[in-house]
């Protein structure tokens, strides 16, 4: 069975945008002159957090699509994933079913665990900022 680009897109939605956003956020945080700039960096990037909404809204459907593809063990999906610059970093070289079950060579997490991470990211950012706020002076 061959997976269509539409199925691939329904699983990985806007993950390339999310990866790019997180790379830029990390770069901004690494390039800060002083720790007091964390809030400014997050404030600068806050409008872009909306891109997580589409991904989160689609997460249940994406998981269902993965389950469907696991039943088919589609080599075409493996090819699409291997050619994706962000997903290829995961070291996908096995069949889709095997890769989902055991994880890629460098990353031993199951695909389902990887797909849920963007859904968990925004609440983690919120918890981080709340914790930082506790230890920040009231200036």
C-alpha cells in the first residue's frame, strides 16, 4: 500500500514550522546578553505559539492515521519521512512499523511519543515562565 502526501500531511501537519520556530527560539535564548531577557525573548516569540493550535487540534486524527499506517506497514511513508529534513534527523531506516515500535537509530522514542511532544510543549513553556517569575525581582 502507498501512502499519499495527504496522509503524510495529516500525520505531520505543520511540524516543519514548529521545528523551525523552536530552532529560532533556542537561538534567541542562547544569544541573550543577560538572563533578564528570557521574558523579552518569549514575548517576542509569543505570537508564533499559535501555530501549535493547528497541530494540537489535529493530534488525535494524526495518531489514528499512524495506527492505520502501522497496520499497512507502508514503505512509501518511510520514504516520505526519510526525505523530510526534520524527520530524517531521527535516523529512520527501518520499516515504518518497526521504526514506530522501536524508534529511530539515534532516538529510541516511539513515533507516538514524538508526535505528542509538540502538544505538550506550550504548557511546559507556561510552567517554565511561571517558575522563572517566582524568582524574578519586581522591577
